[in-house]
C-alpha cells in the first residue's frame, strides 16, 4: 500500500500542475510549481499556436490533422464503393483514396493507372492457365484462348466475361479471300487492336482488345494475355458442331473440339447431322486426333514413326522379314491412333469414324463427309517454369 501511494503521488502532482488547479497552500506546492513551469515551457515549444493547457492543446493538435478527411463511417463507405467499382485489393483502394483526398472518381482513375503499371511489371510471368471461349454464327465458329497465371483467376466472372466478349468479336475477323472453308488461325498482332464494346459493371465502354486485357490484368493482379484464336468456317451445305470440356458456363471451357460436316445437295435432315456432329466434336476432345485421314498424315511423321518401330522390332533379334511385318502392323495401329477417320468411335468402339460417317450418309440419303476438325486445349505448348522466380511465358 505504501509503495502504491508513493507511485501515485508524482502522477497526481503532474496532473494538477498541468491543469493549473494546484493550490499554493498544498504540501506539494514547491514541486508542483516547478512541474507547472516545465509543462508550460514544453507546451509552448511543442504546441505553439494552441491554448496553454497541454490537454486541450493536444486535442486541437490531433484534430488539425483529421479536419480534411471525412468521418470514419464515410471513409468506410467510400472504400466499399470504390472496391465494388474496381474489385481492386482493399489496401490499394484505401491508398488511392488517401492520395486523392477521398475523391471517389479521382481515386478510381488513380487505381487504373496503378493497375496498368502493375500489369506491365507482371507481363513477363508465365500464364499457362485460363479459358477457351467459343462463339458461333451460321457460317463460322470462333475460338479464343485467354491466359492467366492461376485457375483462381480463370474462374473469376470478370475474366470469363472478357473471354466471351472477345470470342463473339472474333467472328468479325476477316479470313483470306481465297479461303472458303477451313481453319484460320490468328494471333495478337491481328486481333489486339480490334475494338470491343464492353458492358460490365467493372469493365465497360469502347476499348481495344489490348487495353481491355490490360485492365482486367490490373483488376486480377496477375499476368493476363490473349494468346491465340481460330476461325473454323463451313461451306454453304454443311454443319459446324462444337463441344467444350470442363465448361463452367455456356461458351467456356478448358478443351474445345470443333467438327465441320459437309453434305451434298439440299438435305432437310439436319437434326441427324447435327447429332452426329456433336458426338464427333466430343470424340475429338477425348481421342486427340492429329490428322483428318490416313492419307493426310505427313510423310515426315510416317518416316519418324517407321524408324522408331523398326528400331524396337530389331531389338527382338528376329529376322529382317519378321521385322518388316512387325513394323507394318504397328504402323497400321499408329494410323488408328492419330488419324480421325481411322479411330475407334468413343461412343461405340465396334465401329470407326469412317463407318460412322458412312452410316450417317445412308440415314440422311445424301453423301456426308468430315471436311475439317479442330482441337484446342488451354496452355498446350507453354513451358511452365515453376522453379523460376521470374518466369517467362512461351507460346507454341
């Protein structure tokens, strides 16, 4: 108890001397007067321009720093509004608001500038995740690949909205005048300066593909880039069918299969043709064909495969005649694996794709043929440099 009273006594002396209420008749008057003079001297140095009371002066001093900022509740409201507008991290949202003296519109512009600088810094990082977006009209199917660094961003609705908008716009890409039907690939150099008209709460207005991608990259905080696109067109008498695997919503997926069927003459049984076309598009995704038919397998691919098969057969120690038979047998198996028309149908492996198309021709009463196909997968051909601190995106 004595120790506690001893501790409290100097605190009491300081309090009363600072407030000017200490009586000269008190037993601590001498000490108090000295402390009061010391307090007044310090307050005149530290709190110059304020009242001589240190308590009241310090409150005024603090209020002078907060007089330009809105109340805490208003600050939280502004942070929430800017966050809803931009989806930027709260830390960046608050920093921009403070920088712009809590002006909402100015802070939004500041965030966009910050985001573009950040997106530029991250543009060299590997972007092997993402989405394929598919759009289709009466005569064409467009596929675009939009990449990002993580599947978390690939699932984001802003990222997916941009991918779909780009695919719809890709239908306007003009193919070469000589090309009536077939697959037309295109890259960033052709597509990035095309104009998009976006209508999304976070990304809106008319802008180029390149600027839209940069803006979404700024919002996501990752490297986002348009990698490639394809247009598959058909002849006047034909059907285009598309299938998307791992599809979070219509028009989006990680693997796309597209098949073009041509029909001779006027045929009204389009339902049967479209049904088989959809099954073939699914088959392309699952079976991964590299060529349309055995005749279209490149001579280089055949030579390489024959050399590998011959080396394997010779290692068995059999005669040269036996080796040749083994090579030819395995080469037929190779064609069944890489040529679409030779592959076993995934829905019914008792028949191959050639037999399936022949049966369709009999069903509709007109010759039907597969004129083209396309298989695209997100990130294929990109080398993933996960061990590197500063990975570089590479495209096939």
